[in-house]
């Protein structure tokens, strides 16, 4: 079997895992890609992302092309057709190659009976492309390629912006890095990069996707992969030397590492309920030069600042970091000492990062939002008593739904006597009744929500 055929087969396995078994791309994709060489892994990834992104539009086209719907047991054949349609409509794969490969694919899946049908359906698409797409696009679900419940929810929350949000969700996200100033300056890094990129502060956005592990300084921790919207979190904490800081939902540690880069002299606890995801926090912190994980808090105040070594490289800062597995809706992991800062990057619908994770459109269900809002409420209520008087809690989601954002914060403020909002003054996003919202695609950022809450002294 050729490698490209193998790439298409792997794409089918991943799509089945997401669509049928509800697995996320972050768990289903990596093992499949490991079966392929670099070029074919990139091809398989493009097919998977593309089909998940355009699924509702492709399905509406397919529905017109099939004489009768396929049976549930023929899901693999249906996915071959969606992959074929995606290649024909959205990629530069030549038409004849897309058709032939799709026919071969069903044969490899031992579905010889479907070979003729797949051939006919795809050739019909080529002949009637414009009419088929025009007809499909009369329906919002197909036109915007999102499940209808989510379209309605976004329309209710963002009566003016919902079409732009949906269109942004279907764009490919940029590859944005955060330069780790503990190791290298952004200017030096961009010089070393030798790839077209735009730099803005510590953020560097590459003009095209690439394997970050091959970029200069990956192993040496010169940079972290972090969306520009996520890079806004740590600076809002106003971290000061010696503070006790809780990152309550820390994994995989993107914002934890940024907080440490901005202020290495803090006592930081990185908590997460998922032990397996905490392994990634430890790996990320170690690569970026913040180690060792599980260092006990420094008994006599803050650690010294990073210093310059004789080679001009910055030495690893000594930070006091505890990485802990624990449920932030419970207290059993807390030693009773107040935190000066709490970062609560809450589990959420992730509706702000759909362009990066198109599987969210298939995985998320309407009832999830109520459940997530309940968890967010519990997290806020449980963590608030752990905050020192005068301390700050930064509430973050990568959601664009008001129930998880400004309504959540409004309810918390209304029911918590010693909480006030510190209004975030910024030149990004938009001020809401409470907090600030970035909608996906704004200044090339993912959709994020930030609200800063202060405890009375
Ligand atoms: C949005 S992600 C955090 C991303 C992370 N802050 C970063 O910047 O890399 C949310 C995290 O919350 C964790 N989580 C979910 N429920 C939790 C709970 N009850 N207590 C602690 N962590 C929880 C999840 O395991 C997940 O890692």
C-alpha cells in the first residue's frame, strides 16, 4: 500500500474515533500520525482537520448526491466520501487523483461493493459542483459548517458578530510562539528563526505551519507554542516577588510557564485534576528551564533572579514550583495558606478555539454548556476562600458563550460580598458588562474571556 493511501486510511481511523466514539483529536491523532512519515502525516492531518471543519457543508452536499442515505454500519464508506469531497472542494489534490484514491480506499476497507458508487458520487460532484454548493448553502448549518444548536447559541449571544465568529472558526489558526525571555530575546530569536514571521512583544507568528520541534532552540526552551490571546493572561496577574500563586487548572502549563517567565520569584502551585496532563506541565516547565517540578516552596522567601552565565546564556532561574494533582472544586489538596494570586483557567466549551480544534464542533453537545457553567461556578466558589485579602483572581475561559463568561462573573459578584471587579483596561478585545472578551480571529487571536476579581482587604 502506498504511503498516501495509508495516510487516508489513518485519517478514516481518526475521524471514526472523533465522530463515532467522541474521542478528542488531541488523543486520537498523535498515534495515527506516528504510523506515517512526515509528509504523509501532514497530509493525513490536513484531511482530518478539513473534514471536521467542513463536515456539515460536505454532508449537505453528499446528501444531495446519494440516492438513499448510507446505513450506520457503512460509516467508513461515508467518511471515504467526505474525504473525497473535501479534497475535491477545498484542496489542490487533482480531481482525478482524489476520485481514484477514494475508490482505492473503499476497496482497501474491504468495501468493494461501494467502489462504483464512490466513483459515481465524486464524479457527479465534479460535474455539478456549483449547483450542489449553492443548494447546500441555503441551510445555515451547511453554509457555516457548525451544528445548528451552536449557531443559534452564538446568534443569541452575539446578534451582530455571529456570522464573523462562525467564519473565523472555519479558518486555519496561525502558529504563534511566545519567546522565553529567560533564554533569549525576541529579536535574537527572530534572527535565528530564518523563517518569515511577525514579531509583536514576546509573540512571534509564523507565516506558515511547521514542525515546532525542528525550530531552533526547541530543546533549549527558547520558546513556547502559545496563541497570542493566551499570552494576555500572565501579565494581568501583576505578579510580585515572593507571592504565593495558584494556577488552579494548569495543564498543559502554557500560562504557568508564562507566569514564571514574567516573575520567577514566586511560590507557584500548578494544580490540575488530570494526572496525565500534569506530566505535560512538568515536561513543558523543564524544557523552558523552570525546574525541578515538585521543588518544595522556599522556606526563606523568594528565589534569586535568573543571572547571566559567562557564556551569555541565562541560567535557569530557581523557582519554587509545586505540581500537584487535585480537584479544584475540593479542598483536600490545600494546606490552608492563602494565595496572593489565583489563575483560574476554567474547563469550558472551548468555543473560542474551534479554528484550532475543529473536533469541538463534533464533540460538544448543548447540555454540556450547563454542566460546564456549573463546574465553573463550583470552582469560583471553592477557590475564593483560598485567596488572601486584597488578592487577585483571574478568571479565564477560551469560550465565547456568555453563560460561561460575563453571566458567570455577574452571578459570582452578586453572591460574593467581598469580591469586586478590577476593570481590565486594554487595547485588545472588548469590554463587557464584566470582564473582556476577544472573539476568535480578532487580531489573529483565539477567542478568550478574562475577568479580574479582587478580594476586599
Ligand atoms: C483550559 S485547560 C487549562 C490550560 C492551561 N491553563 C494552559 O494555559 O496551558 C483546563 C484544565 O482544567 C483541568 N480541570 C478540569 N476540571 C478541573 C478541576 N475540577 N480541578 C482542577 N483542574 C481541572 C483540565 O484537566 C484542564 O487541564
